[in-house]
C-alpha cells in the first residue's frame, strides 16, 4: 500500500480520500488476477454509487498511477454509477433520489423526511477482463 502523508497540491497532486479506496480496489484486482494466473489485466469495471463522494477524475488518475509497472498498466477503467435509492423510515416506501436536483428530499408517499439508504453509496469491483 502506498503511504503518503502529504503531497503539495501546487505540484499537481493532492491527497484525497479516493486514493485509499482505489488502492484497496486495485489490490483486490491484482489478487484475483494473480490467483487466476493472469498475464495482463485488460479492463476493470467499478460500480460506484451516485451518493458516493468519490470523484471520477481522481479515481481515473489514481488508477492510472497505481497501474504503472504492473500487469494492469494500460488497462481500461470503466466506472458505472449506481443510482441512489432510499427507504422512508415512516412508511417503508423506496424511491430514487437525484441529488443534483433535489435539495429537500421528501417521501413521495407520506412526505416523510427520514430515510435509510438502499443503494447508491457503495463502491465495488464489478468485473475484470484478464488474459
């Protein structure tokens, strides 16, 4: 695992929470590739929830950085966004929430304002193409 205490943002890099997340997902990919005796990783598909605050630009940058000098160098990273769905704690109604458009979310069935997440905050390796 890469250990960086601080990198000056003025030099083109900064520490964001994306790095440890991508490092963890990348380690999973390498582990599975090795266990399957892969010579190269061609592509990796990540599922990332819409409510996750992981930024695609930084995910891509860190992924490319981690791939250097590994069997994943030059591989394609595909990011699939998982829609945000919540469940009303009052009536159990499940519904989609578009965080870009909705600021004050209310249950469409009962008007409730207390929710639990159903999907949209997760991140995982969906698939990987190897040779």
